């Protein structure tokens, strides 16, 4: 599908935010991904045109990062972390059950086009393992039953709230937010949601008066570190 002039203008707007325009390539790829639900050949051509790069140079970036998809993704992208911490605590079982129920393997999309299922690597969220994401929003401390319920609600179009932030919207909507072209009012959704598990290390360091090698104290308050529960 041809990239619309409006999208090309937004690509140029993103590129203009950077002292070196090509530094905008990642958010620009998110923007083209938001148009068709993947990074299409036409999308890469549009990015290359704005940045005066070859399509091969754009493709080298697009194929490096796993958040960029080279095939169409369903309305929702549901991912299950199967790295050891999550896998051992239930992620492996969650993956098996969802894969069976949806009838798709890794990267597969359901026949109704609603869900693309993927196995993913560690999301640096192990304190709340096992972890899933829906359209890249976190779903913490999953169980098989909660995972099944969430996927069923997404397929039915019922609202699903991320455990750390906003309502789940769609893969395309998240891609548009990640492009930075607009924040969609998401920045303040979800409030402050640092959990006790996330802050445990900081609190131990504070209790022991630990300092970093550059001399910075760990004894800042939680509010100073921007992580008030
Ligand atoms: S292993 Fe799943 S978030 Fe780290």
C-alpha cells in the first residue's frame, strides 16, 4: 500500500527533530509500522526517501530490532516471555496453553486477524514474572487462567487494562505512540506503579547506606527517584 502524503509529512517532522536526520530512523519505522501493522517495503522506501538513504540501509535497521515486524501483525500483538525466570514460573505453560487455544505457533496470527502470538525474550521485568505483553504493555504476574481471560477479552473487543499503565489499544496504536509523533495522553495513565518487588533492591541499599562508585548515595527518597508507590 502506498504511503500517504500525510504520513510522509509526519516522517519528515520526526526527522527534523534530530541534529542528524538519520537518528530518527527508529521512531520513523515505528510510524510506518503504525500504518499497516508492519514495516512494509513501501514504508521502508518512504523512510529512505526522507533520510536520503538506500532501502537496504533502512532494512538493515528494521530487521535488527525485534519490535519491527516484516509481516502483518494482527489487531493485537500478544507476547509471552519464555526466558528462564518467567518460563520456570509459568511462562512456558502459558505459552503452551495460548498456542494450543489460538491454534498458532510463534509469530502466527489467528484466523480472525485479532491476535498475533509471539514468544519473547526477557523484558527486564523479572520481578513480576511470569510476564506477558499485549501491544507491548506489561501484564505482570500472569497465570494460565488470567492469560486465557485476557486473550479472550482482546479477541472480543472488551477492555483490558495493563497492570502498569494504560488500556490496551492495538498494535498499530502503540506503534504510533512509540513514533513519538504524539503521546495520545498516555504519559500520565497508570499512575505510579512501582511495586515492592521493584523497589526491594533500592531499599536494601538505603538501609545499608550503600553508595555507587561515583559517590552518589542510595539514600534518596523513593519520591526523589520518581518511584513512589
Ligand atoms: S525473564 Fe521474563 S521478564 Fe525477565
